[in-house]
């Protein structure tokens, strides 16, 4: 008997963010991967339209990354980074910060996007405290924001189910309004025209709490996991101006948008807005090994060094911060992006990607299509009394048709590896269109 045929084996794994009972009835098992495609356990080839979970930007089994990981395991499998270090941590930090906006020259390594967010929030609080401004403890997130699954990320996030089930255990948190406006912005191509004034909601929060109590604002430049919500034109610039006016740090959660997803190294670069802190993960290692990084501005790092109240400047870290094998994977991933010119490739493909996606506009149940860089979303009308059921049905039908898509509520989210070709974009959209046309 094969291990997976044993009745207790399948149910022993509690799958994350999954309908476990439904999956056990109709499993979708992945056996292998190469380039743009997965192979199922039945031998079916499935196009990866989601880069795994927004992370496999360089495609699956990139030989440069595979080779680097194998070599590193043989050379140095683990080294602590508490009071000791290894060279690749510094090499990666220098290479990574070299891709960041000017003045952001310091990286702190984590193991996931959730850890990056919690680290960024702690650094923001630490910065104000070390400068003698310890009253700034309030953190501002945004409705529908997703910042991982730590209690810090849940508290500043705005995903209803997270907050409903687990509460908001960080005190002193408030939220900006979200930017999604179907009435004014449906079927926008790229960033919508309407809504820059929504950034002024921060002024309302300042008036309520006073700026002297607010440490930081955290937003996704482009909100991904909530269903690809794009910033209105001018919104991020205005948010930056308001933060500057009141001495508030601005944190960009770029766990999804960093490393080419929008056709640039970061969304900060793409939008021309430099925050004080950037959180990353996912594409940092192409999803091969868990790793994240928090990049901070010089003023934050220098303040920590100059105002430290003990030999240890930041009392924070993880056992696997800058793990040697993770560092090797990240260095090779960044090399692959560069050698294959993948950020530019994504920028060049953004127009045919947009055109193809919007060709689905007149299909039944489609109420909006959104796109930016190599990201897309198709919002569907929910079934009466069963929100989310229509998109979930689409996901299962797409798998049967040889296409992996991601859904959140009744929104289909698309984010293919940056190695996708124009013919593959056309094939992806054609298959999805056929699925949607037959969807009840």
C-alpha cells in the first residue's frame, strides 16, 4: 500500500488556509515542477498562474538556485547569527540593499512575511523609544490589509476572518479606509483614477489620537491577498506626505510586490515613493527556502546604533535569521533575476498581460478586472447565500483544465512566474475564459 493510500495519512496533515474536508474528498496533489508548470500525481501538466503563493518569480527548479542550495548544504549547513556570523549574511545584505531605494541600506533577516511584519513593527516602536519619543506606540493599518498571521500582523491587518477568530491582541491600533471602489473604478487598466483623497483618512486618525502617539503606518503598496486592490493614482505619494508632516514612519509591506512583480525591484521604485521600512519575503528565495528581510532607512539604523541603551542595540531576532542555506538561495535568486533580466521582462509583458485579462470583461458573472505589472484579479458576482463559492468552484474547475489559480472570496488572483511568455499568457487567459464561461 502506498503511504498516501493509508486512511490516516491524508487526514494527518492539517492544511493551512484550506478547505480540508473538501480537499480530502477531491485531492489536488502536486508531484513535481519545472519552469512554468506543475505535474500532478496523476501526471497532468498544470500551468502555475500564481507563482506558487506569489513567490516563484524565477520559475520552478531554477538551476542556478538548486545548485547554490546543494553546494551550501555541503559547505555550511547552519551557523548562529547571535554574536557570531557567516560571510553570506553580509554578502546578501549588501546585494539586497543595493536593489532598494536610495538611503535604505540595512537589512534584518527573518523567515517569513509574517515575521518580517512583526519585526518592522517592533523596529518602528524601538526607533521612537530610543529617540526619547516613547509615547509613539500606536500603529495604523488599513481595512482589508493582509500582513501575515502573527498577532502583530493580524492586529494591523484588516482581514475579517483573521480578526474574528483570533482577535486583535495589539492595543492602540487603528485603521485607514481601504481603497476599493467598484462604483467608480471598475475595469480600470492599471491604477484607478479615483481615490487619492482616501489617504487623507490618516489626518482623521491623527486628529482623533494626536500624532504624538502614532509610531507608524503600514500598508501594502498593492494589496495582494485580499484580492489585488491597486492604489489610486497619487494615493501613496499623499500618504508619504502626511506621514512626513506628522513624524510618522511609513512601512511598505512588499512581501508580494518586491522582486519584479510590478516590473521593478520594489513597488517603492515603481511608484516613486520611498518608505522608511520595507518588508519582504516570498520572492527573496523564489520560494525555495523560507526567508524574509526587513530593509530600513539609514536614519533608523543609525539611530539604533547611536542611541542604544545596552550593548545589544535591538533585542530581537530568530534562530534562523540569515540561515546560511537560505542566504545561498537568496543570493542565487537575486542573481537569476539579474542574469535573466526578469524585472524588465515583467515590465515588457505587462501590456499584453493587461490586454489579455481585459478580454474577459464580458463573460458572465465578471464585475471587475484589475491589473498591474504581472498581477491580475477577476472579481465575480457571489452566489446568493454562498459568498466565495463561485470563485472556489472556478479554482477546482481550472485545476481540472490544467491551470492553477488562487481565490480569495469571489476574487480570482493571478500572479504567474515572471518567466511566462506571451503565448503562455494567451493560453492561460483562454483556459480561464473557458472555465468562467461554463461556470454556474
